[in-house]
C-alpha cells in the first residue's frame, strides 16, 4: 500500500505542476504583455523539462510494479499512470526535444505562409514535422499501427479502424443531407450591428445559464475561444465580432461545455489522473451537446431571442422562428470552425482521411494540397478559392497534432448518443430550455458522465452514461430530423 | 569553462521557474477565481518543492568548485549563486517545511486577530514563527549573529551594527522635525470625490511618464499595490480610494520605481542571478526616489495639478502651491504605509529596534505589545488607539519576515543619496519635471544604477552611482529643507 500512496503523492505534484503549465498558456493568450514572448518561451521550456523528468522518473516504474489496485479508482489511476509512463519511456529525449523545437518554428512559418497564401513556404517544415511525428508514433506504437499510437494520446482505447467504420457511415448521409438542403430555399443571413459590451453581457449570462461556476473560473476575451485548467480553476475565453453575435454566444456555450465538464468531476479525483475529462472525444461531446443539441434547439433559441431583444433592442429579426432558422442556417463555407452542424464533420473527415496515409507513409507532403482540394470538391460540391481556406486553414498539423482531428467528430457522435439518452431521461427538456433553464439537462450529464472524469475508458464512459453501445446513428437521425424540419425537406 | 556554462544553463532554468512562481503570486492577487485558493496552494507548494530541490542540488556545489570567474560578470554570478547555495544548504528541509506550514497558518490567524483587535489570539502563533525563524537564522548564521543572518536574505553585505549607527543618526532629527512641524500652522486635508475611472487614467499616464514600458508589463487593480516579475514581464498593480486620489497616483509611481528598475537591467543579465535588483534596499531606493524626491517635488506636482484639473475638473484646490502642500501634508497617523516622508522612517525604525532583540532572544513575544506602544508614544507624541494600528498593523512578522523592515529605511537613505547626485548631474531637473518629463532623471538612474542589476553588492551599487559613501545625511538635509520651506520653519 505504501508504494501506491507514494506514487499518488508524487503524481499529485505532477498534476499540480501541469495545471501551472496550463495557466501559463492561458496567461499567454489573455494577459501577457506583447514583449514577454521570449521570456515566456524559456519559462515554459523550463517547466516542460521538469514535467518531462517527472513523467519518466524511474521511481514511477518501481511504484507501479509494487502497487496493487485496492478498488476501482485505484485501478483506474494505475491504468492511466502506467499508460502514460510506458508511452513516455518509449520516446527518446532527443526526439522529444527536436519535436518541441521544430513544431515551435513550424507554427510561426505556418502563420506567415497562411498570411501570404503561400503553401510552398510551409511544405518543407511540414515535411520535418511529419517525419518526426511519424518517428514518434513508431516509437510509441512498439510494432503496432503508427497512426493508432498517435490517436491514443488523445483518445485511448479507440482504433482508426473503428473510427473509419463509424465515419464511413457518417459521410454519405451528411453529403446527401447537405445536397438536399442546398437544393431547398435558403435562409437569409442575419444583418445588423451588435455592440461588444452587450455581446459580453449575453455571453456571461449564457455561461451562468449553462452552469458555469464563476467562483472557480473566469471569462476573458482572447483571439481564439478556449477552456483551460481543471479542478478549482477552469477558465474560459470568448471573442466578439460586431456583425455576428452568434460567434461570441455559441463559442461561449461551447467552452462552457468543456469547462463545466472539468468543474463537474468528483472532488475525490482532484489532482489525480482521473481529475480531467476522459478524452478529447468525450470532452468534445460535452462542448457540442451544450452548443448544438441544447444551445441551438428551438426551445433554447426561443429564450435567447427574448434576451437578445432585451439587450440589443430590435435587431431586425421579427420572431423566434426566424431567429431559430438564422442560428441554424446552413451555408457554403470553407472553414471548419465556422461550419454548421451539418457540414462540420465533413471538414473533420477530410482531415482524418488525409492524415492517416500521411503518417503511414502512403501519402507524401508534396501531394497533400491536391488531395485536400480534390476531396473538398467531392464533399462540398465547389472548389477551394485559396490555401488559407484549405491546407493552411488549421494550426494543428504545424504543431504536430496528428490523430487529434477525429476526436472532434467522435465527440459529435457521442453528443448524438448523449442527446438521445437525455431526451429519454428528461422528458421536460424543451420546457426547461424554453425558460433558459438547463439545470436538469446539465444535472443529468453531470450525474451520468461528467462526475466520473477519467475513471472509465472514454468509450465506456459514454456507453455507461447512455446505456447503449455508442454509434453514429443517433447523431444522423437528429441532424436529418432537425434540418429536414428547418428546410422543409 | 564547461562547469560555468553548465552551471549557468541550470541556473537559467531555475530563474525561469522562479519567474513562474512570481507570476502565480501575481495571478492570485489579480485574476484568480475566489474558489481556487486550495488548488493554488498545492500548485505553489509543488513548484516550491521543485525550486528547493534545484537550489540545493549537489551539482551546484560541484559546478561552483570547478568554475573560474572569467570576468566581472562571471565573478558576480558565482558570488550570488554560491551565497544562496550555501545559505540553502544550511537550512534543514524539516525546518523549511515547518516554516512554510506555520507561516501560512499564522497569516490567517493574524488577519483574523487584526479584524477582531485581538492581540492575544495572535501571540501564540507569533511565538512559533519567532522560534522557527530564530532557529533558521542560527542555522544560516553558522556561529555569527542571528539577526544579521536573516537581514542578509534581503540586504547582503549589510550589518545590523551599520544600520543601527545610520538609523541612530536619523531618528532624533526626524523626531525633532516632526515636532517642529506639528507646532507650526497645519495644512488642511484635500476634500472631494474622485471617480475611479479617472484615477486610473491618471495612474496609467504617470506610469508612462515615469518610463514604465507597457510592452513588457501591465497595470491592474489589486487590494495591495505591488510590482512582480523581472526581465521582459514586470507587472504592477494599484488601488483606488474615491476620496483620496493620491493613494492611487503615488502608489502607482512607487511601483513604477520598482518595475522600471527591473525593466532597466541590461539584457545580458536576463535570467541570471544578476537580472534582478541588487537588494530590497536598493529596490526601495528606486521606488522612493520616483515617488517622493521626483513625484512629490514642487515641479512635478505643478504638472500633476494641471493634468488633474483636466481630468477631474475643478476639485476645490485653487492653485499649484496649495496642491503641492496637500500632496506633502504631514499629519498624525498610526499606519506606516500611509505615513508622509517625515514620519515614515520612524515607523520602520520602531520595528527594527523591536525585531532585533526578538530574534536574539532579548525580548519576549509576551512583552512585544507593551514595547511597541511605549516606543510609539516616545516617537510620535501620542498614544496608540488600537492593536490594528500597532502590533497587528503589518503582515510581515506573521509570515516570518524578520530583517526585512530596515530595508525600507535603508532604501530611503539611498534615495536621499541618489537624489543629491542626480541634482548635481541634471541641473535642468525641475524644468523637466514641471513639464511632466522624467526622461533625464530616469535616464540618469538607469545609466548609473538600474542597468547593473545585481552586478555589485548593494551598498557598492549605490556608492558607484552617486560617487560617495552613502549615509543618512543627504536624506535628512533634503527633508529638513523641503518641509522647512513647506511649513515656514
């Protein structure tokens, strides 16, 4: 028992230091003076060095060998610590350092190339990143599939084969739904100007409405919305666009989904490996069900319309139904982060289907742009207009995030399953949402999923909550019903 | 040479981690959600553990033994690293941990006792803190004087004997000046209401006027004004009082003095032991000369009066001269941090003369309050009204800060010397300040003192800047001349 106690005391400090690292990231995006970047890089490198040393500390191996799982929680803690330790031991320090250096440089080159619409300027460093991440994946895979090994960093227990089957069922029905919608009469875009201060009033209000606890968090502005931290200090950011209040409102609800997940985890998992969301996919299921299935529902948008009328006055939308259609408007677009519920996953699947062969060596960096553009035309029905709308769109690959994209769509699939189970469990849901009251919905998610943190494997976390084996079916049924109704299909 | 290079690379990471620790402290006072305190304590304890391990790492001893000073900078770096390493090695880990635990508890007890005006509730834990710090001082002193050992943590190279001689010359002339002023016609207090937003406009403006670089810092509100950080990220805070704009304005100038000192250090000392102010006393010399000799001068208050009229409109002060007298008003008071230039050091000397026998075992905690109250009546001429204005006034002793108080007065003495030398070097000073232009004054301080950071021992730092051996004389001459003029003495 001493070994387990010692292990968990050591781990607790590591978790606390990881929280500090996360807060440096938050500070960098919200508070840091513009001239402090060079110092911040040294601070983060020094702290990363400390964390890496702790995560590969040989004592971990000794404690793990001598520990016995006394109960389910201890078993889960040992499972998580062992998984990460074995993974980290497999990555040579030289490779980890080179990856950190190259991705840091690549991110700057990517940003510059994107500004200049210059793919050629980005490809050489992308080539390096791909080579290093492939090497890392091979090291972690230990003879297994290189892409699956990378995927497991974000989604333990899932395989690319499983995702390929799931997404293979998703894609044709989404493409068909998109085509049917585009053939129907279109919804006009909302016009108007929405002062920033009033948008932030609404953002704070919806954050509270969705259960965000400001005593253990705060909401600031940043260039990109994000949620940061676990335990007692989970901070979120949002941004405003004067002509598009939905950007601020729905990115806030999305981040509140991530943040309340962290805030909702049982206190007994505090500063343990279980004290965070089960995986990226499960995390995304929370942000997406808050944002879409709840936040963009007819019931909730009815309440939101009323609040926006009070805050902005008459903004040119005559009634709740028109407002609901504006919130859920489907339109042609190139950008994943701006995509509607129907098209979002098509963007993700495109990346998933390109990054797998790239990691396995079956697709070369030189051929990547053509492959992207071909696939985009296939699924969206029109041609890309510029690289910043295509291959240069996302930061992910430049910083080596291969295996991360599919967790977005997996999260949407999980959200579909959770929504189905939630509807069954809370028949009063629409009545609640029409009053801006999410407490029963959030309460059900907290009780059945959020509070367990990383206790169970990701897929099992969702399966236990919903009571059935998760699949893409509920999401597709929901989308076809919702948009069939909205577009009179 | 390899040993020195390795040593400095290791030290650079330690300095970077110390910056992270400082930023956690800043965040706690400005941004942290109220419910995050328990987590923050664990984060700081974990990081403190990392720092302590690095500061007592046996490799430091090996590198130090194998390093040779190639030049003045290397010599100073080795001097500083050696001093701190030997000091840290002398403190048993058990004692350091107990001190951290007890002082953390004592601070809470002190705050509660202060609220309740209950000295008896504070004394038992103060007894513990005194015992532990005495034990620590004895360990560091290694046979030398226990108080001097503690003093050296804040002011290396200075002795209590030296300070006692200096302060012994200061005290009678300050008491006499105070008595003469109190016998003269008094200056009425400024009345009025000053909106917070406008105070912050002025605060930002004076920060810029005194050379604070916002590209490498930021100004936020906090309960207590402070400056935090070194190098490229030096942040300051201020506070506002609706009836007293001087609190906000002069605390901002004070903190800008600390912050621009850090910002003004040569880049070659970045993330080395020399990349920070030379000592607490030298630091305080910068904050005080900015605040007092420059900021409360007739020339600068003339400019400030004009700016305040523009921002606040007519606030009931008819002219520059009346404004200057209001800024420099001397009045009876109990509180060190609210004291004017004449009385401030009397508050400090009182503490210095009590904490020395306390540490040496010549004064018991049980007798401390009576000793404080007696001494207060002697120097200020009237009796204390309540414990929160006396023994319970400052947080310092509760957190174990013995040996810290004298650096405040030493800083004022140094500021007096620097002001004398500055006047000689920059004859146009009053003309500059009357236009709100501090650039020549700040430029002189930067060139002659600030940029060297910790290169020289503290006293030598000031001596080199002013060209003479620092003493209390210039401060006393300045105060007697200034207040003699103001009060028609």
